[in-house]
C-alpha cells in the first residue's frame, strides 16, 4: 500500500499543522479509535468492579453461597 502524506503549514491551517491522508486510511483510524475507546471503558469498568469486590471482601460484606436458593 503506497500512501502519501502532505503537511500544510500553519499559515494555511488555522490552529496546527494539518495532515492530509486518504479517506480509507482515515476511516480505518476512526474504527480503531472507536474500538480502543470502547475497550478502555470496559477495562475501567472491570477495574472498578475489582476495586469494589476487594473493598467489600475486606469489610466482610460478601456472602458465600452454596446454592442459588441462598439468594433470599
């Protein structure tokens, strides 16, 4: 895959250098970014669940169930 990158100087771009890439590559990047953000959110949720588990285990709030009928 032969890709070319052109950089437009700040005098043309309003705030920062502007990089021009083919739309296919940009769309792939957006998919990767979306996947990565979703994955990071899931990891944060898991980390929070582990933190809560450890805290409740330490304070003795967790019950040990021998069967599902003990859920009452």
